[in-house]
């Protein structure tokens, strides 16, 4: 069964090569770092002082993640998940896929695994982009010294894991919705609506019931702000719970669906 899953995963991975979802991962990961690089070249006279400051890396990490946590990551996950599922609908290959000697569970979880690995790929590229947004101005602008503070690898890794966990409910719910509708605009529309709703309930004490808020709450948790009612419980456990529930429901809806595509 494991061999079948590996082969199915490889097949699904090849399908998504050179698709919009693949380019979306790359473009989304480097979008914010490129904006930061451009801004620093424009304001290059201030960089010498900026690079000498204590907490340079923490400030860079914070400014990089602000737009990512609130907008780019949730919307990127919504789009990528919908596009991956849309491959079979677009090519009208669901029946062909189900005629292969592999089980429904293998098909379902191999597609989900591809999406999750793509999210991991996004995080890796984004962290590379953050580092490059500090390195490139240092290399090309005279008078700018390399930041004296060490890179806080442990903090970055921990926060990356938290953000990854917090976006998993979006992955599983968008996957559930995308498998139910042939028109990929429907899951994108629902996802966008839930994201907008998450922004509107940030100050509500029960806003954590909407799992699309978790990335935003994680970013704002250490901020001195009245823009959000940060929940007292561990939202990362809630995210894992939502992910498990949505995945189980999605799987049973998938295998019980009479016309799969």
C-alpha cells in the first residue's frame, strides 16, 4: 500500500508541474521579499543605520510576515488547493483516475499530501526570500555592513511551524469544498468569503471558531494592539483539531460521492 501511495504521490506531483499552482507557490513566496528589496534600494541612505540596529533580523521577520500572515498565505492556500483539485476537472480525467488499480484512499491522501508538501515548499522559499532581502542590499549598496546580530534560527523555525499548523485547516476545508464542485470559482469564492469573515471577527471573543483567523492571531499574539481579541487557549491545537475533522469529513464525502467528477 505504501508503494502504491508513493507512486500515486509522484504522479500527482508531476501533474502539477508547470501549472498555475506551481508558479503561485514561487511568486507568493518571493513577492514580499522582492517588495522589501525594492523599498530598501529606494531608501538606501537609511540602510547603514538600519543594518547596525539590534534586533535587525526580528524586525525583518516581522515586516515580512505582516502581509503574509494576514493576506498572502491564506489566499495562496485557498488558490493553490483549488487549482490542484481542478486539474482533474479541467482535463476531465476523474473517471480515468478512478479506473486505475489504486484505492480511493490512496488517491485522496496523495492529492492532499501534494498540497501539504507545496505549502512546505512555500515556507522554505519564503524564508530564503527573507534572507535574500537582507543579503542583496548588503552586497550591492556601499556603506551597508552585514547585520551584527546572529540570525534567530530557533525562533524562525518555531514560528514557521506554528504558521504551518495554523494554515492546515484552510488546506483541509478548501480541499473538502474543491472536491465537491467542478467549478473552481465556487471553492475560491467560499474561501475568500471565509477569509473576509475572519478579518471582521478578529475583535470578537469567539472569533477563534473560524479557523481562517489562526494565522492572523499567531502574528498578532505578541503585538500591543486592540485590533484583535487574542484567544486564551492554544490555537495551534485547535488548528490541528479542525484539520483532522475537515480531513475525515472530506474523505467520507469523497468515497460516498456517487459521481466523482
